[in-house]
C-alpha cells in the first residue's frame, strides 16, 4: 500500500515536471513528452 502511494506521488511529480517542460518549450512537443512519460510510468 505504501509502495503504491509512493508510485502515485512519483507519477504526479513526473507529470508536474512535464508541465514545466511544456511551458518552457511553449510547443506541443512538451505535451507529447508528458504523454510518453505517463505511458511508460503507467506500465
């Protein structure tokens, strides 16, 4: 249960970083990167 909570927190942190990256890039590439990381993390 604790491991799952840590995984969820890590996922939220990764998505947050992805949002920052997308804002810095200012393009759709950031969003694609978020989706890619999200899919990898979800597996």
